[in-house]
C-alpha cells in the first residue's frame, strides 16, 4: 500500500518542493524521527551538536528520491525510512567535512560546526555521522545495500580529496570539474535512487541509478550557477563563495577560453595562493562570467543532463512515482536555493 497522499496535477513548469514531497510526505516525517534516534548518543556534547545539525537540515531531497524510486513498481518496502535516514546522515557528514575544509561560516543561514565550535569538532562529528550511517545500514543486514553505502562514502571522500588537491588552483580542464561533481554530488543522488530501486523496483535498478546520476549532475551545475547570482538571504551563504574559497566551477570554466590576457589576470588574482583576493576582484570575475555567457552555458549544460535524466525515466513504468520523478527534474532546473 502506498504511503502518503496521491499527487494532484503536477505543474512541470514550476514544480514546488511540496509537489515533489507530496507522495512521500508521511515517509519523510518518519525519516526525521528515525534520524534523531540513530544519532542519539550517551554523550551530551554529541547530542548538542546533533541537535544543531538537524536544525540545519535541508529539503530531504535525497530521501524523497529514494522513496519515489521505491514506489516505481507500486509495492514500497518499509525499509525506506531507515535507508532515507542513512542517506541523509551521509549527506550531512559530507557537508560537515566540506564546511570545515572550506572554512565556511554559514550553511543554510546557520553557523557551521567549525564556526560555532571548531575544526576538530567538525572532523570528528563528520566521522561520527558516517559511522552512525554505516551502523544503521548494517543493522538491516542486506549486503547489497551495505555495499552501496560503502561505495558512496568512498566516492564522497575521493571527491573531497580532489577538491583539496585543486584548492586555489585554476584547473582549466572541464573534465576534472565533472569528475569532481560526479564524486561529490551525483554519486549520492544516484545511490539514493539505486537504493530505492533495490528494495522496491529491482527490475529498474540500472535505469533509476542512471536517472539519479544525471539528475545529480544537473543539481550541482545549478548549485554552482547560483553562486554567481544568488543572494545570501536566499542561498544561506554569500554570493561568490566558491570564488572566495578558490573553487573554479563550470560558469567560470565555460568562459576562460574567451577571456583576454588582461581578463585572465583578473581571474588569476582571485586564485592567489594566499587567499587574499579582495571583494572587488571577486566581483570583477563574477561580472566577466555574466558578460561572456558563463551563466547561459551552465544552464545549457544542466539542461542536457536533465534531458538525459528524463530519458532514463522513459524506461520505467508509468506510475505516480515516475510522474513525480519527472517533475523533480524541472524542480532541480528551477531551484534558486
């Protein structure tokens, strides 16, 4: 029996988060409650930090995708609540480590762990989150699911190491960028979809994993795009944060071949090893990206991945869950935070 209310007519032009979550709303309530139990410890300090992290919780987009994929054959497996918790805890762990490495002060408008406490707390708490996620999925006793969780935590770690290696280096090869976002973002979205397929739609595992991978690539492209035009009040972090942290993302990479020698020197100034780029220098590079078509190029690339995600969906049954997964593609392209 399906959990949650049946979805209404979906407006694919501007699908809302509520539209995407609607079919599995009851499951998400269960995921939130289950996460609290999984993260609870005998150590008050850990519980204090866990509470702060759960206040920073995002849209639960990955657990949503997992539960939707679990419904493709319309016979959902109740393990989705536990698996949704595992996926979200792994996601939180990656964000905690990411914020520590980038020395970010804000995440979703709230102080990061490294800002509120310190980097040592961030590193160990990230490790704690990963260990709790692995403990929870091991409790389920399914080696196939355990293998997926192990694979994605390895991918996320590789992604972080690649990002560290590229820190404040203007790596101009787009292939390196795509490898990075595949490891850091697309891998977890793909795993969420594949786990949902393993428990609820095993005949469509490959198609749903491909859908998740392509959707995850589009998601990160849009995320990188927002850094060149979003407001802090909307995004929860200052615009231009990626540049300030010495990260070359696709909007910049797309315009580099078209820049003059003088303009390239402006870009190099932002990537100086001492991290001393001024706000004016960052603003100049943001302006170059807009003037030379970097925003449009990134939108086109995100749309290409989105189209390929939809192609993967054509190979799965036409159910209400597939309809919502299709709407999720438009949601990703239209998101502004």
